[in-house]
C-alpha cells in the first residue's frame, strides 16, 4: 500500500545505525557501562573554542530567516576564499553550494551529475550509504578492489567502461583510516586524463572529504590541485564536531568542464530533494571556523592507545593515518559472526560486509578515553575466545 | 553531460525564489528602499522570547552530536505529548519523525507513501514546489478547483479515480490565506470515507500545516481529529520565525491503517534522500517551544493596514484568515504581465500562475510595517496605470 522499496530501506536501516540504536537502548536500560560503543562516527572531542564563540555571536544576532537557495552570499564567499588561500584553487563563490551535511552533499551531487545507468567507480571498502545515494540517482556503484587499502590503479583502469561517469574517493577514508598521498592522487589523475582522451566528456572525480582535517601524518591534498574535473563534497560534522547539525557544502572546481552548468544542475537537484537553504545559524558559525578543527591530538592519543594495546594482543589493521577509524582484521572470515561475538561481550564493532569487503570490522575510536580503557579487557576476552 | 532535468530545474528555479533573489540584488545595488519585496514567506517578526532563551540554554550545553535517524527520543516524545494535550490525539513518539523543515517533510512523506503513477488531489491554488516534490516521488499532482478558495467537495469527488492515493491540503493556505473550518474538514472526511468504502486501501489525507498557529479567527482544526488516515507535516519555520533553520516533523496518525509500516517507509525515505537526523540544536530548541508562536498580532496589523488601504484603492482578495499572504486579484487576466508591471514600479508580487491558477498575485505581508507604508503609493500608482 505504501512504497515497498522505502518500507524495505526503513526496516533494514543501516547496519551502523542499527548498532548505534542497540547501544543507546542498552545504555538506557543498563547504564553507560553496559557497552563499549565503537559503532558510529559521532565526534567525542568538543568543537574548537572559536566555534562556541562564533555560535554565541551568531545566535545573539537572532537572524533565522531564509538564505538564498545555495546559501548565504557571505558564507559562499568565505568558502571560496578558503579554497584560494588553503589550496591555491581560484574558487568562485558562484560554484559553492551550502548543504545540509555530507549526506545532502552526496545526494544532491549524484542527482545533479549522474544519469540513469551511469557507472561510478568506488574503491572498496567504502561508506555503505554511497550505495543508497547512488541508487536514488539511478546510477550504478562499481566497487573497485584496493591494494592494502590504497588506490589500485590497474584495478581502476580495468573497471573503466563506456558508462563510467565518475570516480568517487574518500580520503581520509571511512572505514579504513587510510589517507591518499599526493603521489597516489597524481597517479589517479594521470589515469583519468588518459581515459578522458577516449571519451567525449571527462570522468568526474568526486572527492568526499568530511575527514579532511583529521590526519596524523602529512596533510590531505586537495584533489582539485591535481585533476580539473573535480567536485569536493565537504561536511563540518567531523572537523568541527557538529555531526548532528547537518552543515556542509559542494564545491565545483572552476577548471571543471561546463562548471556553471554542473552548478545549475546542483541547484536543480537541491530543489528536487527539498534541500534549499542549509541551516543558516550553522552556515554562519561554520564559516567563521573554516580550516579549524577539534583537537585532533585527542583522537591521535585514542588511536595510539587502542592500536598499541590491540597490536600487543595480536590484532592487525589497515594503516590508521586519518579519520577516527581502525579497520581491524576479524578473527574469522565471517565478519558479521565476529561482530556478533564481540557484541555478546559488549563491544559494538561494525562488520565490514556493509562496506563492500569481508573479514574486517570498523572500530570508531572517537569515543571518551575511558571507553577505550574499559574495552581493552573485552578485546582481550574476544581474542581469547577465538584462541580457545 | 549532466542530468538534464536537474539543469532545467536549476536554471528555471522557482518563481518565488527568482523574485526574492532579484529583490536582494536590487537592495544590494540601490539600497533597502529600492524595492518593496512581498515575494517570500520569510517571517519578519522575531521568534517568541521563550525561543531565544531555549536556544541559549541548548547552545550552552554544546551538544552537537548525531541524534537517532528519526530524531532525539525526548524531542519525539515532546511532539507526541503536544498532540495529546493540544488536539486529543493519542500520538506515539514512535510515529513522529523529525525533519529538516517543511520541504524535507513533503519529500520524505511523498517518497514513503506514494508509488509510481499514484494521483494526489490538490486544491488549487497551491504551493508550487508540491509539483516538484510529487514528481520526484513519481506521483501525479491533480489540481482540483476550489470555490471562492474554499474546498469544493463536488470537484474533489469528481476528481477521484482508481489511482487516487491521497489528498493534500494546506490550511492556513499558501498562497490564499484561507483557513479551512471544522465543518469543511468534516465534509472532506465524509467524502473520503465514502470513497474509501470503494477501495482496498483508504485515501491518505496529507495535511501540510506550517502556518498552523498563524490564524486571525477561529484556531485551526487538526485533521487527525476528523479522519483516521491522516499524516501531518509540520515546520517551525513560520510559527517560530525559523525559516532558515530547517526544522519540522512528520506525524503519522495512530489511527492510520498500517501506521507502523508507513512510519518504516518514512524512515526508509529519509535515508534514501540523505535526511536522517534533523539539526539537533534546533530539534531541542523547537521542542521547548511547542505550540508557541511569534507575535501574530504584528502580522494581523500588517494585514489590516495593507488590506484596508488596498480595498480603498479598489483591489480585491481571497478571505485573508491566516498565514501571512494576501491573494490579490490582478488588474488584468495575465498575472505574469501584472507582476512585471508591478515590478517595474518596485513592487515584488508573485504571479498566481505558479500556484496553479490565473489572474492573481500573492502578496507576502510578513515584512516590516514600513515596507507596507512605503508600498501604498506604489500600489496606488499601479492601479492608476491600469485605469489610465
């Protein structure tokens, strides 16, 4: 009687959110200590101090009216200026569209840029909601294997077909924590340029980078600096610890072929999905903190504590270079069974099946340090259970 | 090369937003006094004082993390409690989905409840984005004539077909300002119940009510009290003057057939469009102000001043019982030409063509009083131009 596919999506929910809801329910029932919840990327470090000050100033002005559909002109100008100074990209405010967070950025851009049957290459593992968002745009997610979780250019080249319209990258990566190097991105750019010569229209490089500032080694490289036909999707959820406030943007590279037309399509898709005018208070407050981030050293300390202890226990991982995820090898091939076993001990770890690869779990370490400390005996018990 | 239909939607934009952007550009160029902008429903009265206090308290807590997909449990519970006390509806928190504003409420509910080819009856004139949002759900908007802008039950009955899945009402109405009476709604309910007897599944009554509290006579009736299969779509944009903050909700009547399944579909559609977790600060602050509204007496005074003066000049209108719109008869049949002529005088009035009827303009009087005062000589000049 209703839309069956929506009922299905609503009852399945996302595996991550399912675990998160389970954890909330257990905590409500049995107290905070009932579980060690490593399920969701909900930042635990408070926003940077500048943010609280900016938010206070903005809310005291009491301006809550509509902005233009694409966002407040001064906010779009500030984002463009940030691209100029931070990355040397001659960004124009007219190519910046403020969105209601990362999911909105993805949905709008996919609807704008892709057509029925277009193929999008996505290095696996990947954020599972990509599949939902690409499906709504009528496009096909083509998972491409990675090599030790890094870009595998031969695999990417082999996956290109006549229908390939875009490559979607996510660095720092969710779920692996890998950060692509400048060298890796230049290699990808060369590959795309070669393929572009065989095509009427260039392949679009879509860079989903909500974790841009959360890196522990060399800073992230802006892909716009290596390849012209690039669109950056950004969210302030992770950098400013604002996951619940839904604020981000789409920035189309000025070097993109038909950039203005793509931006028109972005405006059309925003309208189509009911997404015009991102929340204005957070547009203003976020624009005052461009390039700032929560105290990443806390995440680094969490990572070091967790990774050190788990290594000692015999666990292994993908290179944890950024974001706040450890991608840990499960102790059996069936990652769902492994996750269930961990859950029975009170450890909430997301099985890798939903990320498009098998045999791993994602451990979100954006949690209070005491949760990590409390979890260590449980991880030890989990290891012991498999060794028994 | 991109999605053509999105490019088209992006370049056409909405007529209302087009006028709003034009007004902003003129003001930026020539100063505030360059135009009298009656184009958009951007509340001019500040939020009620309780709101500023609630927002201060919420922001000081500094909690910006994700909520559950459907919203914060305490906020959903507060909305359910409000339905119980204000309308006597035994609402459950499990049937309340917090959304990122009215547009999100519409998009999500349409995707959830409607299937390809379903017909939705909409009394005309109506909010033009309904057409865009129904189209994305694959459904067909069937405009139904009204009688002096009130529900015309014979016309509605004549429009029912085998494919009729829902009736979409909007009271207080945008663009007319009409508020449906309890008697009118009971008549509609009787009609639907008669038609339901001929169908396997009941027709859904979708009530889009962002203007619920902005009424100048008898208060609005909750349609859930007269018809079981009802879904209420709400936004705090107008009542709390938060148009730019994007916060609202979907409430499925507990009396709705298969209410829980419809709610699952709502969750699925929220996910599909990337809409999970409405902005949490505004979830919390709005929940603290349920049933409150900005000072409606200011809008009433605006209406009285404008309507009185325009009547004296010889203009006529739909009954201005609620919301903050005067639906004014154009001085020629071609409302677009009339709007252009008004624009040349600096008066921004939205032509009725985009609302699905001809020969009128919408005058949004949620503006500072001085704009109305400044506009009166221009309205007089407009009338004189037609009488000349």
